[in-house]
C-alpha cells in the first residue's frame, strides 16, 4: 500500500497545515509524524477528515513553538496540544509520544509517561490505527502490522485484546464501527475478547455509546453493523428491550419481526441517525402508547437529544398513517404532510412498507400530493383567531375546535371563501351553544 495512491489532495488546506506543523517541528530538531486515522484513511484511498501529529516535543515546547494564542492546552495532561490553523485548515492535535498507565475509569489513563514512537504505537487500540507517516519523506512507519491488516481487511487489537478493552470499554464498539464502515472482518482473537468483555460495556457513558451508534446507523452498511453488534454480544447490552426478539428461535414471530427490522434498516436511503434508530426501535411500539413509552425510555437512557427523541417519536407514531394514506380523511393526512419531518417520515414509511406491506402505493400517493402546487394541497387558512374575535366570539378552547372544523371544510373543498368560513364558524358556535 502506498499513500501516493490516494487522489491528489495537495490543495487540501487541512493537509497543508498538518504538513507545515511537521515541517516546523523538524526544523526545531524534534521528531514529528502524522499518526492514526489520517494515515489509515490515506492508505485506503480516503480523504482524511482531520490530521493528527505525533512528536517527541513535550506539550510546553509545542506551545512555545506555535504560540499560546494559536494553541489550546485542552489535553495537556495526556500530552495533547491543539494547534489552531487558518479558518480553512481547522485545527490539528499535536500529541507527545507516550505510554499510558492503568485506566482506572475505563476511559482515561491514570497518568502518562512520554516515550518514543514505537512505544506510542503499542498503546493504541487497533493495528490499522497504530500507523505513522512521514509526510516529508512520504514513508509509512509501521510498528504493529497495520499495513498487513489493512490489506487483509482485518480489525485487530494491538497486543493483548483483553487488555486493550479493559483499558477502554468503548473500544469494543469502535471495533464494530470500523468493521462496518470499512467492510472489514474483526480478527478472531479480537472478536473473542469482545464477546468475553461485552458485559463491561455498561460502564461506558451513554453519550459515548450513542455517539458510536450514530456513526454505525448513519452508514450504508448499518444492517451489517447491527448484526456485528449482535455477533459481539453488544446489541442486547445497549438495547436489553430487544433481547426477546434477537434471541428468539428462527420461526418465532419475534425473530421474524427482528429480521424485518434489519431489512428495513437496509432499505433506508441516507437516513439521519434518528431515523435509523426509529427503525431499530420500531418493533417495541407494537402496543402503541405503552410501546412509545418504552421507546422514550430507551432514548433517554442513551441521552439522545430532544430533537432526536422528537424525530423518533414522530416517525414511529405516524408511520402507519402514511402506509394507510388513502384510507385516511384528507384533512388529517394533509396536516401530517405539512409537518417539517414529513420528508423523513415518507422515506421511513417507504422502507417499512416495502418490507411489511410489499407495496409502497400509499407512500407514492403521499408523495404525489406533496408534489402538487402548494396552493392546491396546502392553501392558506381562510380565517384565523383574530377573525373569530372580530365577529364577537369570546376567546377560549372553542377557537381551536372552530378553526379545525373550518380548516377541514376548506381542505375538503366544501368552502372556498372567507365569508363561507365565517358563516361556518357562526353555525358551529351556535350548535355548541345549543348543546351547552
């Protein structure tokens, strides 16, 4: 493998800034190499999202070299200094070669000891992330067999996998994510260690778990990612509510429903993480309100944002209405289609309908309605609450009922003018007064 095989990225300001940092460190007599994911991505002919530099310069030396105004000491305790570049170049983490002590909290080393490049490589998680690259000599430096594992398409822990996962339990999820994104296999010893350590995932914060899930679920190979989570015994640690379905015998209705879930995930087209999460949790909503409460409980446990929870709730709650669209009263359906999340809802309902119904006719019907001129399928309301007040109706909850009744009549083409709307409002108010 050769980094020069990568498409030309000489004009990438992030790359040029990272190159300039290496050059400057070398001029001052220090070792400096690109490290980790940026090297891996280049060897896979991918454009790195960011660049990291590893050096034997200690943090204070890095800050003196690049200036305190252009550096952030966010990770100085672990040997990491952020160097700020031009706006187009972003920022680069410059980390001192180090060895890590024990990870008492299952996330951070208790302390670090500055060391050398070979020792620094040994503390990293997977061989494909333990590579260095000299951008001046254009040479890969590999102390851990990462190039070979890239060629073999393997995710392999560096050293003893059980030790790697004991240091940071999140690495188990990262293994699944890398295997999913790169279409790699997890090496047998690494996989076995994950399966043995799966119970320990519960010590990882919900926020970190959710971040990895988002990256898995938003990838085109999300179905494979979920299957890998199951193979690694991690899936039911994250979603214990799914255990009955995931572990049911093949012909059991629960197992069939889980297979449908995986297929729906596969049919989604570039979903947001929340849309994909709705597909994963969909089967929990079978008993409707109780099921929706369960889904909300899962979302809160994962510390999802309010926006994500609202999207998941909206999709799960309204998917069946889209799949039965032509049986719905038009005013009710129209109000759904004008919602901001109606686009994701139709994409989600289409994937569900393909798998569950075997037809997407109702989804197509909704798309055709939304393709009509806006004035035709979502005309402006004929009257507002101010109009009701102007004709002498006292404010109160009755306003909402009257406006909904008038809007329904408008959408059903029974009225078309403001005068007709006001007359209908008066009639409705009169009928309500009689009942009272």
